[in-house]
């Protein structure tokens, strides 16, 4: 595991890289360069994290050799539902993985652990509940939603008719707008969840509106799943028909996705993942998902998430103290958006400059952004990754000071050039 100064307490990565370099000097060098970059940078991308060595090892294990299309269970016969022989070990693994994830979220929902990513989990989740051409009410990309929530360049915007709800003038989800649009557009599915939203999402209010208009209710908890697991954000279980997530963000697992659903949707979810959206599952990633689920059930993980939230508040408060604008004026979770609308340079300009300073962030649109998405007027800052490396509140306040210094330098340069 990497510490805050970039020292790795285990030799796992270096041993691996040394082995790869012997077989492929070219690829090995790419990996080593990236490992060095990750060790030396302050990682503030809100969707990234560092998983454990055990999770990494499982991602590179012999299970990648195995084909196992289908499921460990067949609802009709009670036997294996795989289309291949030799699946007795991966069958047990996949069932164990499903049970562990139910334990993480303390739920009796059906779970499918096969989605290769969050986007593919969403592709299957929509299909399980509604038909192509049906209407989805979701949060738009420029308000903090995700590409797979109906963006016109994504499958979701091409296969479905998508209507977007807005945030209010303070950047909060406007529940009145959700209700109004639900009533006038009569969506088949209402979707809650976001990639760049720093406040508690009121799942109960969403569920109530969905019920009022007879729509399915789906939650994509990709970003906040870890907070939900640890009790730092209200849970959508019991309220949503389907819940999707990624496993590589706050959950600190391998890159991948999960779908949970009320038991009555179990069969529809499974057939929407395979054969609709995917072929063979990645059993090595499923092993890694099972290990991270075990880790996420521990007291140590719960404490980690509490520190992620404390760090996010301290980091955000420091920017407010320094006089910056933050979307919604603060944060309840692991991230927030610094609003640069009043500055002469864009989020993209700042992202590039911070890269040179060894601080990794991503540009992000702010509500009502006047700049195009490729420029954007904000940057998104998250605390999940550096908290894994041991950062506390003081460390994050110090990083805020470094970013403030860079912004002041850039502002001075722009003024000189005018
Ligand atoms: C990250 C994210 C996803 C998709 O994740 P990928 O694994 O990159 O496809 C989906 N929904 C939300 C809300 C996300 O933040």
C-alpha cells in the first residue's frame, strides 16, 4: 500500500513490474512510469482510489483463463446455469461474491456481480426494467449526472428518450423540478445518482415521486457506494427497484460494476447482463470484487470512509476560507466542485497547470456553465484516494494552500497579459 509520501510498504507492484519488464520491456516500462507517476502525485480525482494488493493480485490470477457464460444457478433446474464445463470453482466463487456484497449493503436484494463496468451495469439495468424508446428522467451531465444517464453521445441517449431534471440556483437537486417533470413527461423510469454532486441525495423523496407517477425508481450510487456501505449516506435499498454501482471508486475494489435489484427483477437483471449486454464474465475480477467486499465489511473500512468525509469537509472549508466559490457552498460527501466562473481561465487550464505541479484533478462543468464542456468552469476535487494513503485534515488543508498559490499565480499572469 502506498503511503502519503509515495513509499510502498509492500513489494507487490515492483516485483510484478520487474517480472513484466523481463518479458516485455516496452509494456513493463509504461507500467513502471505510471506507477512512479501515481506514487509522486497528489491524487484528487474523485472517482479514483487505491485498492489492496490482494485485490490487485486477484485481477492478475488464473481465473482470467476461464470461460463461464451464464450463472452458477439455473432457476428452473437448480443446477449450474453455465454454458461451459469445469465451472465448479467459479460457481462457488460467484455465489460467495454475491453473498458478500449483500452483506456490505445489509440487503436481501438480488445481486449480479458480472457487469464489466458501471456503464455496462446501467445498460443492463435499463433493459431489465424498460423497453428501448421508453422515457427516463435523469440528471444531466452538466448538472453532475453521468454520461450513461442519457447523454446524446452515449448508448443511453440513443436507445431511450431522456428528460433531464435541473439543480436550483444554489446547485442543489431541485425536487420540485423532478416532480413537475415526472408529472408532465410521465417517465417509465426515474434515475437518481451523480458523478459530481456534493450533497446528500434524498432517495425517499425520489421514490415517492416515482410512486406517484407509476415509474420505476433506479439509483446509480457509483460515487457514494462506499459512503452508503459505511452508513455515511442514506441507503437506497428498500426504496429503489434497481441499484447500480461501480466497484473501483469509494468501494476501493477492482474496476467493475454491480447491479442490485428487488427479488422480483432477478431474472430480468440476469438476462439483461448476459446475454443482452455481455458475454463471458471476468471471473478474475469477480474474485477481486469478492475480496474488496470482505474488506468493505470491516471496521477499518468504516473508519476510512468517516475520515474521507471529514477530510472532504476540511478541504472544502479551507477553500471557502480562502474566498473561493464552491458549488452548493459545501459538501456532505467525498467530493466538491470548485467554481472558477469568475476567473479568466478555465477548469481545463487549471487542470493542465496542476498536472505540472504533481496534483491530479479533472475539469468539470458547473451548473449554468458558460464555457464548453472541453473547457469547463470548475474542477472536481475528491478525498477518497489520498485518504487511503493516510492523508488527514491538515494534509488536505495544505493541498488547498498549494492549489490556491497556483490559482493566484495564474490570475497574475492573465492580468499581466491583458
Ligand atoms: C463512474 C460512474 C459510472 C460508470 O463507470 P464506468 O465504470 O467508467 O463505466 C456510472 N455512473 C456514475 C454515476 C458514475 O459516477
